[in-house]
């Protein structure tokens, strides 16, 4: 009546006369202004929560970046210290410090992983792989943990699983490693087994089901669903007794769902658990023969997998001075990390020169011949991206490897976009450095005396 417009909900029905003919309409119109307002509020609240969650994830990513930088110094220096002549006692202390460092780093990696998934920063790969091989690799690696406990560790891969499928093998491996690792961790005696079967197959997709069973402590009833939330452990004494952060299963769930699968648990307290998950995978391209394809499988461009605790062991022999495998320029603004990089390169038998920022790097490559540049990304005066662009313009063929604490995929892409050839995430373990250098500088070129600045 007053001309105001408002939303209504209208129910109406026909009214019929005695002969069944419709002659009128009865309707009830409800003013739903209030309801609409509530809906709007809910939408806003959800958007606010999403934004807060993204901000949290970004914050975690930034924090882990900040933490990785000093960790590079700590771990690099410990590695170098361990290469020197130490007494047995000193060696033991330094070993413990180093192992703790890598454990801390593995935790930071987990937090980063979770925040990347939550910030929708993870893109899945779709490459061909052999699922049987994946299971065998994971089981093979985890024998190191199962054998000392006297646990049997076995795997069974159903014969009908196609030998070659397409999907994100790295993520699948990550989930399997996590679940099998947990099974070993929470089992004192008996066995851990991994079963892979073909759950279903429709025209295009093969859905695989993986089940990891153990004869371990099991779970109290009612715990199953909660465990997939971040930072949740079955009972508070778990952390004290077994260690761990409660992030592993949360990451597994997110990754499995991202890949289009589901994850679940069946467990009885004190009798063991079965953790299972499914993953739909694409068929392999028909023309390729499996044996050919396997070797061609290529990892993401030089995205050197971030170090994990178990991989940390590497023993490096210093080469005799006087001959080097190549001259490397290190551009890095952090003094400790400069020292670490130069010392690592020297251990690996390279000649190394370090500068403090991108501008100095640009100048250095114009004055001296370098075989390769290790380029930090964030530096004062001129950052690594700009320096790389400018170096590219004058020396298109010089190999530039980004070395950075930014471990988000975007950052890796950016390095490659800006003309760098590869990417190393900090902290850089000496074996990773060795792999990258061996890849880019395959021939040993004697280039005179070892110079370390
Ligand atoms: P973490 O192992 O680092 O604590 P997870 O997210 O991997 O974190 O696991 C969360 C919790 O789930 C563990 O603390 C443990 O209580 C329980 N759990 C996981 N795997 C098993 C298993 N195989 N048997 C019994 N309990 C398990």
C-alpha cells in the first residue's frame, strides 16, 4: 500500500467449484525481508571466514618463508661442521642438532603444505606413472623405519590395475608415505600391509583403492572423523609418546579430496587400524609403450623436492684444491647464507664467488666468466628476478638457478618465467646442490685455483 517493495514467498492453489472447475486462487504471501537479511548475513559471514582463512594461510606461508631463511644457515653450518674433524662427543651433539633441525623443517613443510592447499595454491600434476612402482617405492623406503622395530612390511598390488595411469604421482606418494609411516609409528609388533586394488573403472577413469592395515594401537571409538582435522591427535598422550603434530592426516585428506577421491578409517582399539583412500586416475595415452614412457617421465622443472628429515644424510668429500668443476657466482644478501653457499660449493669442488645483491651480480657477470649463477630472489637494491632478466639480456646462455625461501608453486613459476633455469628451495641440502650442479654443469672443467671470497 505504501509503495515499498519487499521480497515475498508466495504459496497459491486453485479453488474449484462443485464441478471441479477452477474459479479462484487462494494465496498466502509472506514477507520474507527478515529471512533474506539473515541469508545475506550468513553469506557475508562465510565470505568473511573464507577471507580470514586465506589470510591465515598466507600468513603461515610467509612465516614458513621467514623460518626457512635462518634454517638454511643453521642446517648448512651444521652440515659443514659435521664434515670437519670432530671428537666422537662433538659429532654426536652436532648430529642431534642437525636431526632436530631437519625434523623442525619437516614440520614447517607440513604447515606450508596445509596452508598451500587451503589457500588453493596447489595445482595437481597429470603425468603418467606406474602405480605398482609407486607402492613398491614407498614400501621400499619405509623398510628403514619398519625393520628396526621388527615389523613385517608388505604390499600387494592387484593384477588388474593398469600398468600405466595418469595423475599426480608425487601427491599420491605423499599420502601413501604418510599413512604407511603412521601405521609403522603406531604399531609395536605384527605387520603393516599396503593393498592396492581397482575399485571401479568407467570409460575414462580407473579408481584405485589403497588400504593400509596395521596391527597397532588402533583408535578409541568415535575418533575416526576428527583425526582428519588439523592438529588433532587421538589422545593427548600421543604427542608425548609418539611425537608428531597431528597435521599428517589433515594433509592426506585435503590431498585425496583435491585428487577427487575419498579417505576413511576402520579401526578397533588395541587391534589395529585400516586407513584407506581412493583416487580416480586418467588412462595413459594409448600410443605410448609403458617401458618407453617411464624413463621420459619428467619432474616439474627443477622443482627440487624440499628436503625431508630422512633424506638429509649426505656425505661429501672435499676435492683437492687447485682444480675446480666450474666457477659459480652466488648472489645472496644474507651473510650467513652466503657463507654456507660458498662453503658448500667449495666442498663440492667448485670455485665460488659471492656477491651481496642483484646489482653486484649483474656487474660480476660482465667482468668475469661464470659457469652458473645461484641467485637469491629477494635482495635489496636489485632483486634476483630483475638481475636475472638483465643478465639474460646480455648473456642468454648463462645458467641461473634461483635459490629462495619462497616455496609456493607461484614463486617457482615466477622464477622460471623470469628466465631462470631452475629452482632450489632453502634450506639447500648439499646433496640437492650437487644434483642441480651435476645436471647443469655435467662436464668437469678445470678452471684454475680455488677462490673463495
Ligand atoms: P601425527 O602422527 O603427526 O600426530 P597425523 O595427522 O598423521 O599426525 O595423525 C593424527 C593422529 O591419528 C595420531 O596422533 C594418532 O593419534 C592417530 N593415528 C594416525 N595413524 C594411526 C594408526 N595407524 N594407528 C593408530 N592411530 C593413528
